[in-house]
């Protein structure tokens, strides 16, 4: 028995073997967790790089330098808007290429310039009528097919029937580029114009303004209502069956798919109240319903994080319940409330499904000037462009995604800053 007992492992040996297995298991778990994080970062980097690779070229646009003669006979002095500005562009192109005489070739030649060139000339005349009768050298937008060629998206070696640009157009484009009359410049139109059927004229300003109006309505309604609901439920409401039902429903609403709120907005705000379709006011009301649960939950968590000693001390020196909440508890919980609100607003900025249901998918060219005018938002604009067949809309879709991601990153960074700047450690 003594011999057997002497060969048995000691307690420390057993403990050390178990500790070794435990340390190896912890190491494997850390490696698995680290691998998961690295894979997530890798996929995120691939996503961002692919979007940037497709979209960065949209920030530059091809422009033609043409000598435009604002002939008096082409102008209607009584109504300048009816002048033949497109004819001025055609005259300038014919002057540069006098050897082009056939009707078919001239049509191809005129196709090098964007239809928006005429609108730019009209705006120039409207701003300064003294240019009538003179010749001006003007940079005008080129057609989207020309733009795609300059950016390397058109295969010159492909069969002529497989591409939109013809061989004869390649020669004219090379001539213009060699003379310095065709080049890529910063695409201010992308940031200063509304939507358009022509890719080279399409911009995000209308969608950005629509998003601003929609988020303004959402913030104006969701923040005070959400904070007030959180304060009442956390500080004043009695703990009974009804408040339990309300809390359960708030938590459930936070997980409801966003398109359900769109259906609710369609049924209530449009069909019942008769509010205008595609208006930022209706979009803001729908997004308010969607973000309220998030703001209420975040605000309640912020109120719960305030130590009970703050409430007890305020009550102990004679403060009322109302004074305790609004003078002591609420200021300490406000940073967390703001953080939750910003996160909820960031989610609302990226939503498109509920807004599609209330008609904000309409093609809107004009910049909205109020909360009741037809408008669209950035996510819906991206959805519309992604469904367009032109190759030039692919880069504009990715560029709009870049702008949207920049806004989302800015809003989330603001939330992190507010949390770190004003958060109190207890």
C-alpha cells in the first residue's frame, strides 16, 4: 500500500496538469477571438476599399473647352430661356471639326457634349446678358460615355458593336485631349446639383437636403418624447403590470423590422391623415417611430447609471422629487442620453426601407425648400442610382455611399466624444 501511494501523483502535480490544460484552452479561445476580430476587420477593409475604388473617380468629371459664340440671332431678347443654347454648342463643335459633314457623323460629334451644357450656357446668359454677341471660351460638361473613356472604363479594343462610343468618336476625343480641350476636373456638380437622368449632371445635394430636413423632424420629435418617456418610466411610474407591459413592448419595438414602421406610416400619416407623399415631414414622423425605442432604452440605462446616493442626498436636503430628477439626476444622465440619441439618428440616416413605403423613392430633381415639398434622402438616392443601367451611375452610387459613410462615421465619432467627454466615473 505504501508503494502504491508513493507512485500516485501529488496534489500539486494534478493541479499543475489541470492548470496547464486550462491555460492552453484560454490561449486557444483568445486566438479564436482574435482571429474573428481580424477576419471582421479584413472583410470591413475589403468592403471599404471596394466602395472607394469604384467611387473615388466620381469626384472628377470630364469637361470640354469650347469657343461659344453667343450669336444675337440665336437669342430671344424677350425670353432668353427659349434661346437655342444647344445650337450654340453644336456650332462650336462644327467649327472645331469642319470636316464632319454627314448627318450621322455630326450626330455622333454632338454627342460628345452633355445635354447639360446648354443649361450652363443659359445660366451664363441669365447672369450676364452683356456676353450676347461675343465669343467666350467655356468649360462645359462632356457626355458620360466620354467621361468613362477618360477614366479607363471603356475598352478601346472591344468590337465597335459592343461599346457605346464609335471609332470615329475616339479620333475626335483624342484630338480634343491632345489640344488640352478635354480633361478631368473636380466634379462640383456632384455636390451642388440634384438628381438627373444624365449621370454627368446628377448630384446628391437634393438628397442631402432631404436627409437634413427629415433628420431635423426626427430629432425635434424623438429626443424630447424619448427622454420624457424614459424619465417617467424610470423615476415616476409605479411598478405594476401596466408598466411591465409598456417596458416589454418598448423592447420589442426596438427589434421590429424598419419596413413595418414604413407600412404604419403609409396607413396612418398618408392614408388616414392625408399628409403629402414623399415629404420630409412624413419621413421624419416615420423615423421618429423607429428611433423612439432606441432613445428610450438608452435614456433609461443612463438614468439607472446615476448612483442612488445622488437621489438620496438631494432628497435628504429637502429637494422635491421633481427637483431631484431635473436638477441632479438628469444633468448627470444627459451625456448618455445624447449618445443614445446620436446613435439612433445615425441609424435613421441610413434607413431606406420605411421611406420607400411613403413614396420618397420618387425621382426628385429640384432641391427641397421646405418640410412639405417632395424630397428624397441619401439611402434612397443610392438605391435609385444602383438600379440605373449606365456605367457612370455605378461610380456615383459608390461615391454617394462614401458620403453617407462619412456622415455616419462623423455621427458615431461625435457620440463617442460626448460619452468620453462628459461621462462621470463613479
